């Protein structure tokens, strides 16, 4: 079952932030409907607009080419919103650095150039190999191609969780092995998620994602013992072990130890890569030394001497390697430079101050509240959700905040129980089920209304192949609090593992009736 988020009951594709396939894409930022008064532009290294793109979505330049498109829109509360919905009348175009449209301009999808020669596009059920002028080099009937590089095309059938494979540019299959996911080929390697554990892809991801790196022949070049991976950049790749990120080289040797909440891509020009520890971001070098103090709320990787950065998450600019802003933070969004062009999102409505200064961007505040929840700061998360509902009434963010507050946060969360729960989660993530289980049961005994303990215990049972026990504890959780959304998700999984697909479908229907914005457990 594919991972999706929901907007008003309509599925909206929501790629995971750690997914290497989408690492360079603006989709990671714009996976929810966004106001049409924001438009994309391309600026030069001095911050001057060189291409005004009257499009509702755009991507950074890659080898002198960029992809832009229109989405259909709808009106809600007097404002127009773009609907980011898969395969719904999207028409992607390829442009050069002078904004000239190249080749056909009616594709459902066009991937970025990765080898400077070819890319893939999709239209309906067919995919095409395109050259730099947009001309069709080859056609692949019925293949939903994802990306092309190193003479290889990453393919997928496009049907749910069907596995990914590799073909060459002639359409011939390269390797027998299929993968749950395959990223971009960079430095001759691509991150790949191996299907090793059980029959169901959904069960596999619940046990724990296993990422490694494959060569262009489909052979495993770096062992698949990571829980996340980004593409290689100048001989280095960020990988996740447990809950922390580190850096490896093309031989799999650890260059920077696993001690960061996140690591971005390495830039050879500056020798720096972004990191996040807690709520703030900065930059380190390959020795692990802090080169730029972590004082930013968000950053992206350096490219051509500049890096997108934001102090408050609301206004973006570009900093130099000294950590000072070279281009002022006046944009709603900014992406790394490529081909001396930087993709930014600008407010063109003339209403820069339309939001109260003390409330900030409600969408960003929703993300912050959910991050607080993930760090077990339940009281702070609830207070922020309530603030969003009061200060931004009628907005999508307010609707989400009201639902998340009701379905995502525990009814009661005593500090001692939260601390015990956090310790159990760490042990469960490390497969120490025997140590985690009694702690979670103690949480429930101490505070029967602490819902997260039920969900974590059910997840532990599912991962250790005990679906009947998971179903039992989830039924108990729902009986105590019918608004606990995560219980319905895990209940659907447990029903499915026990062969009761009808009950699984009913549980999912109850889940999305309760919370239409819920993102399914993978």
C-alpha cells in the first residue's frame, strides 16, 4: 500500500524527505496545496531575477535544463490553490537557461538530467528517453521510468508497491534483483532499498528499511545496513544508522560518525555539508568540525559558493561560507544554485505583511508542532496547534492543526511516563524488543490514557511477527480513545497480516474519516 497524505480526502503524493529519488526536487517542499500568489523565479548569483517562471511548480537547473509545469487550481475561501495531485492534467515542460521551451511540452513527468546527456519523461502509460534538445531517443511502452543516468534507467510499473528495476537504454534488463526503491546514480552508485525480509513490502518497511548502494550492473557495492541514504556527491554520501546520520565514501568507509539528526550533501567547492542537531542547522567540514555555527532553522547544501538558509523558516536567502547572507532572506523558498541559476519562490501578491508577524507561516508552524510531538514535547505541540487554530482561522493549516491536536497527541502525558516511553522507543529501534516491551507495558500500567505506548507496543508486536497480540492491544487503545488515529493504521496492518483484508479496509476507512490528512505508516 503506497504512502500517501490526504487533502480533503484526495490523495496527494508525499515523498519522504529522506528519499534519494526526490532529493533535488521542489516536491519535497510543496507536497500540499499552496497559494497561487506565490510564483517561481530563477535568480543569478547576485540575487537578480533572470527568469520569471509563471508556473506553479519548477525544479532547479540540471546540466542547463530545468523542468516547469502548471497544475490545475481550485478556489477555497476566496483564494486560489494549486492542486498537487499525481497524473492530474500536469503538463511538464523542459526549458533552457534562456527560458526557451525544448521538445514536447505535455509530459506527465520529466526527470532531471543526471548524466548531462539523457533524461526520461512519462506520458500516460509510456516513457521516453529524451536528449538535451527534448527529442525522443527511445520509447518504452508500459514502463513507468523514474530516472536515467550512467546508461541505466530506473523503472517501476507504476502499480502500488511494485518493485523497482534497472534497464539499459536499449530496454534490456540489467540485473535479476529488484528493489523496493532505487535512487539517483551519482559517482557510479545509486542508493537502493533491498527486499530482504518478508513477502509484503509494507511489512518490510515496518521491520526497518535497509538501504545500501548498487553499481550500474545492479550489484550491491555497499552493504544494505542503513536506515536511510542520500545520493553520492563528490565521493561522499549521507547515510542513516538507527536514528542518526553520518557520512561515508564510495568504498563504504565511515568519514563522519553517526551523531547528527540529519546530514545534507557534501559540496566539493566549499568542502562543507549541512547538518542538523536539535532544532538548528549549520555546516561542518569532512573532519566533522563546525565551520558555520548552527544558528539557522533550515539550510540546504552549498553549490557555486552559496547555500540557501533561513533563520526563522519563513524567509529564505543565500549565505556564503562565512555564514553571512550574500543574498538577503526575502524569498518564501530557495533551492541550491545550478548553472548560475537559483530557484526561488516569491510572493507576487503584494501582500508581504498579510500574516500577523507573531504567528509566522501557519504551514511551517504545523510542521514545527509535529516535530515537537516527535520529540515527545506534547504540551508544547498542543499549545502550538491551538495557536494556529486561533491565529489563522479558515486556512488549511488551521484545519490540519485542529485534526492533529485531536488525533496525534496523547490525552495524558506525565513526564515520568514520557521518559520511560522515549527509552523504550530507542531500544525498539535497535531491535531490543525484549527490553522495550516491558517498558511500554509499564507505561500503559502507569497511565492507561497514554496512547503512544499502545501504538509503539503494537508496532513492536508487528515487527516481531506477533500480529494477533498487536490487534488485541490496538482494540484496547481504540476502546479507550476512539480518536487515536495511529491505532487504526496499525490495526489495518495487523488485520492484513492475519489475512482479514475486509477488516483492514474498514480500519483504513475509519482512519481517514477521523483524520483525512494522516500519512500512513510505511
